[in-house]
C-alpha cells in the first residue's frame, strides 16, 4: 500500500515542512524499530520514551518522511520533515487517513467510564448481531471482527492497530463497531481522527491515578472523548453519576440521559433480583435479564438507550435484552458442592467492590455468609489499596487478602498496604495468603453450605503477571479445581 505524502498531510495541522511532499509513502510507523525505506515515522512523546531521540537513526535509514514536534538540528538529505503541534494527535489522524478513514464507513460507538465499559460495549456488539447486523468489537476482554475473535493487549489499541482493525471490519462488511474508550486512550490521543456516531458515559470513580495524578485529570481525560464528538453523534450519560453532566458541558453531540433514580430519556428500574438474573422495567416495559446487581441494571439501561439511539428497532431491542448473556469474568457464578456459590468478578476498584458486594448482600440477606478474596495490582495506584481492603472487609464476613498481578512489586508488600485500611476487629476475620491459588482454595474450603465466595480483581484474565513475566492463571479454573477437591 502506498499513499502520497501530500494526501496524508491533508488531515493534519502542519506548522512547517522541509522537503518534498510529492512522494509516495509505503508504510506508517511510530516505532522506530519498524521503520522502512520510503516509510513515514511519527515521533511521539510517550510515557516511557520520546520518539524524537530516534529521529537521527530513523533518518539515516532513508525513510521518506518524519513527523515531529521539534525539527532536529541536523537534517538528512532526501527526508521530508513535517513539524506539528502534537505528534500523538497527528499519528491518530494519519493512521485514519492511511487506512482510508474506516470509522467513517461504520457506525462507531464508544463507551467510557470507570466501571461498566466492557459489559456495555460487549452487549451492544451482541445486540447488533442479534439484530442481524455484522459488527465489530474493541474491548478489554477480546476484539471481534464480525464473529472472528482477535486477542487484545490494551483496553484501547494504539492508533495504527485501532484503524487497521476498523479497516478489517469495513472490509468484512460490518455495519457497526463498538469500543471501550479508556482514559489513557483519550489522554494519549489514540482516538484522534476517528469519527464516532455516539458515545456512552457509565460512571466515574477513583482509578488510574498512578497515570493521571488526580481525579480531576482523570475526569477531564474522559471528558475529552465527548468534546471531540461531532454534531451528528449522540452522547448518552448516566444522570445518576455526578460527573455525567460535566462530561457533556462542551460537547457538540445530541445529549441523552439514562437513570435508575429519576426521570430520564431511558429509565431503568429493578423489580426483582436473584443471583442468576433480574426482573427490570425499561421505559415502562418489563423485561427479564440474565444479569444481577444494580451496577448491571445501569449497564443494561445504557445498552437499551444506546441501541435505540444507534438506530435499532426499539421493540426488537426490548425482546433481545432478555437474550443477552453476561460477559466472561463479570459476576460469573459457579455452584459447588453443598450449595456454595463462587462469583468471579473483575472488580478492581473500591467502588466496583462496593457495587458487587452490596449486590450479593442484597440477595443473600443479613444472615448470608460472604467470603471475599481480593488483591491489588502492582505498579498501579497504591492509594486505593487500603480503600479496597476496607470496603471488602466491612461488606464481608471473612476476607482473604492475596496477590493480583504484582508485576514488579512483592505481593507481601501490597498486602501489607491493603491491611492499612483495616481495623483491629476486621483483621481478626482476615487471612493473608500471597499465593492466589491457595487463597482461592482456602476460601472455598472454609465456605459454609449456602454461602457465597467472591473472587475479585481479575475476572476474565487468564494470566498473572509476576516480575515482568505472565504466567497462566485463571480464577474460573481455580474455582473449578477447588470445588473438585471438596
């Protein structure tokens, strides 16, 4: 594939050009190690490294063009240098142009928020397929091009991977695409150049402060997504979350609301809840869904609203709501001997733990016994560790603190920080077991007949990252093995 440099530059704001623009570009890269002769290199200032420092090496390899924020002191003959205000924004727009602007040929809907992104985006994808359409999905759990699964490494891929996947969706005849939009993706401009038909906001609680620094920065990163929506798009916000209105203060999109508590464009209400499902009211229509918990009621109300705003038939949407099934690792239930129920959930923030545990308590009642197994990821926001332990302890009868993905930290150190959120009384009913496999086994063995064991934090993940290496580990497999030993 080749494209004229002048054509690619039409989509970005160029401050200065040194060199010829009437030339063919054969490849587009932001990784200096992958550049080729007559290709284009975009020097992006990343989290760990600055692409500008690789410009001399890349230029000597006879690339056709280099996009940068600062012109190098020495210019290589035959290379065209393009100066822009923000290389990350330029990369997004260049990637979109390189792949033929695939998002313009799809109805692309983005979902952002702290919790519920994966469930909402995945269920919208499933809804589209139930409606008879071809659709694509970009999510934390898995990417899909129509029915073909593709592995995923980030919630939102880099611009080149993202546009390549969208282009494949177009080529395969997809009409719709649904994607999670992470705060990192918005802050790093990975979605620059994309054309969205709509955006959904779920909620906002503390998360990723290791990257954003403050809750305000985190919130503004989410808001940036809605700021970029065009007039033709819809913006669907959770009216019950105090950050909802803030998200759309400066959007050009048409604003719609959903709520479980007050009047909104899309109103949801829980009529009856069980461990295996919920009877809901959606805009005055009763529907039985296979999901449990208030947090899922919010997700489903968002799905209902977004599906209708995307253009699906409202009556068919209502019928298909009852056909949707939970996403892997999201309140996924397993029943063992003597009626013990294990629930595997991705909850890895204080608020997510509150939502899941409050749901379980509401179902099992004050006399029901709940054991929670939970850890916290290494090399991430350490401030939430004692908060997570505290929320889990006050909502559980027994707590088992363990490792999650310790990464480059010692699991024992993370557990020690989590213990900082516990009172003396809470510590008396808390076990600390760094080995996650053993922690799950112990929790299951201790569980009384009819009780619930929540294994939180990893959900769908099939690995545990320790000292830079990923080892196979699946909470769902461990639960099955623990039950088999009883």
